């Protein structure tokens, strides 16, 4: 078995990946007491971490844990600022059949963009601020998965690795083949 987050081989019956800490689901197919075809649905889990850092200083982490069954997407998001300021976790549940489109795209955090513009303007008077503007732009660039639902709601999942974003979208597409995928 391999970690669905980083691809590391999971040896034994561990519950977490030894490299990235991703929770893995262990189901022993030979153990019929654990599996009942009439009541068990397939479960897949993903973990996305979007972090911003300057060298060794972590500015923020957004951890998105996704649990998928045959029809439900459960999303738990936690934002951590400067290692220990935790915002209230956001937990939502969505019906996968209600997702009409998915998009993976590069993104720039709006706060980083705003401050980089301000620093660039100040840079005309003090060139050192041009460096700060460039650093903020570099730190703020990432990826996100946008899932649009039929009711107009948009689910945003911040991420870093495009490969895992594609894996999630392909898995959703295998469940809901009427979903439209953009920029895959």
C-alpha cells in the first residue's frame, strides 16, 4: 500500500504515513468480518497542506483533510498561523453528485498581492521595498482546487502539489462522471 498524499510505501498496518503524516486507511481484504458488500462503501482520504514560509519561519499552514465515500465529500480545514495560532476548524459535508465542475489553478493570496503592491509603490522611494514585494509575491503563489456545486456554492481547497490535485479531481470524476473539469 502507498500513501495517497506523498506516494511513500506503507509497510505493515500503520495508520499514518511515516514521511508526511497522512492518515491511511487499512482494510484487510481477506478479513471478511471487516467487509460486508451490502453495507460498506469505498473510502478514500486526501490531505492537502498549503503552507507559506520564509526560510525556516512558517507563516501559515492550511490543512485540508478530505474523506470521500461513494457519494459524500467531507472536508475538514484548519488554518494555523505562526506555528500555534489555530483558527476554528471548518467542517463541511457535500454530496458529490451536486458538484458540477472542478478547476485546478494557480493562485495568489489576496493579502500577499495587496501588500506586494504597496511595497512596490514604496519601492520607488526606497528600493529595498522592491525586494519585500518580490518575496511576498513568491510566498503567496500556490494552487487551489475549486469545486462548484449546482446551488452556486464554491468549495475551495488550498494545495501545493498539482499531482495530488489531479488525483483528487480524477477520483471525483470517477464517482460523478457528469462533472466538468477545467485546466486539468
